[in-house]
C-alpha cells in the first residue's frame, strides 16, 4: 500500500515537472518567435521605401470586355474586374516564369498579389478549365487562389498578400537590403509546412504536381508558417520552360529527355533540394571550395567540413535534427525516381523526427 502511495506521488511530481518544462519551452518559443518577427518587420520597413507604384499609363488597355473566370464566393472585391484593375495601385514585386508579379493596393487599403500571365501556351478555354481545377486546391500550407479573370486578352491570377515575403528573401536577403537570418525552429517548422502543402497537391483527384519546389515560391505568414505558391505553373506552361529557369532544383530524369513531364517523384527530388537550402543557407546552385559552381546536392555529398548554415545559432538538439534532416533530404534526392519516398511518407518522416526529439516536442507542437 505504501509503495503504491509513493509511486503515485512520484507520478504526480513527474507530471507537474513535465507541465512546467513544457510551459517554459512554449513561452521561450513564443518569445523567440516574437523577437524574430520584430527583426524581420524592421528589415521590411527599409524595403518599403523602395517600392514604386506604376503610373496609370502602365496599366494594360482592355480591347475587349473583361471576363471573370471565378471568384472567391466569400470575397466580393474581385467581381468587378474592370474597376479592380483600373483603380488598384500597381507595385511590381518581381518577374517569374509566367510574367510579372504585382502588389495591388485596392480601394480601402486592402492588399493582394496579382500575377499577370504573359506566357501561357494554352487556349483561353483551356486556361479557364485548368483554373477551375486549381481553385479546388485548399490547404493551410497552400497560398489560396482568390480569383482568375481576363482583362481584355490578358489573364490575371489573384492571391493573398503575405507581408513577410518569401523564404528565399528571409534565407538569403535581397540586394542592397539587410535581413535577419531565420532561426532553426522556424526553418524546421517551414520544412514541414512545405511538405504538407506538396502532399496536399499530390492528393488532388487530378494528381496535380508542383513542378519545381523552390524557396522563392514559399511565402511566410505572420506566424512564420510556410505557404506554397507557384503550384499553378505546371498547368499553364510547358515543363521545359520551368526547368530552364531552375538549375539545380530539377530531378535528373527531367534533364535527359526532349519531352520532360513533371511527376510526383520529381517534386520529391525538388523538395529535397529545398530542404538542403533550409539546412545549409545556400542556393540550389552554389560555389564549391575550388570556386566551381555546382548543384547544392553535389556540394553536400562532397563536403568534408560542416554544411550547416553558420548564420543559425544551434544547440545539441537542433544540430541533431539538422543532421537527421540531411538524411531525409538525401532520400528525396535519390537518382532512381522509383526509390524516392512519396511526399506523404516525407511528411511522416519529418513528424516522426520531431517527435523523436521529445524534449522539444511540446514546444514544436505549439508552433504548428
């Protein structure tokens, strides 16, 4: 009887200690996340002064009636295409495979991202058909497609605007601007977000693909959770055009054929490269010690010294997690496509890895 009472007391003490330790870890993570957010927002403030609105003369002229293909039923801002295009303030964010990307400031101050499609190779009818398929993709780790329409002959896609910007900018910085390197807990969380987003696309009834998974297409929400964008590209342009613009991030089987076709397996390979980018802080094409430009995969495989991003402060547990993630990335980067894991399996591997590091698990759960 006495032994049972002692055992019960010990069990209660252990539960209390675990609760206190978990609470401390969660508070520590929240404090770190808030400090990181403040640093990132501070660096973003310096970039806003460089934003230049395009004058009205830069807005395309519609030589035929605007055509709304679809609109988010919960948001009525995009129903009047003519007014939307002509009254928005246009700020160019960059240029991608399909054409320029704009930040639109709407009446009332709301902000969205508009992708102007200059280089689609499908007919107007086929474009509308594929867009209606893409709009069905809904997942917390996929950037929502809010609207699609033709303004005259020019197609546009409308997405949410996420003010923290892309993973690429937060890993490598922008030209002539300072940036704050992401810490490891955030990078680990983002890796799982990306994997979940890709897996959701693969589970679609049509078996859709991402094409190329790259840091510039991963956007971060205010809580630093990752959101995958650019997944519409393979449905609208030939694979060869996408491959040409993404050296180092493409599966080898796509490079040795005149008619490349993206597959779920090639997406897994591309994710492996993105995972290495998170771990090393290097781009998909990087410099070898002898000065040659090589693929990041080759750099990691041939490295004799430490490959981890020196900008990341790490302790024993984070270093262990980084090392084990390198192993997952290498599985994704297998030369034989059939031997790569599926994205659903990768999600499970990443979650199991984080659960394995049990002394950090509770704070990680809070992040997600």
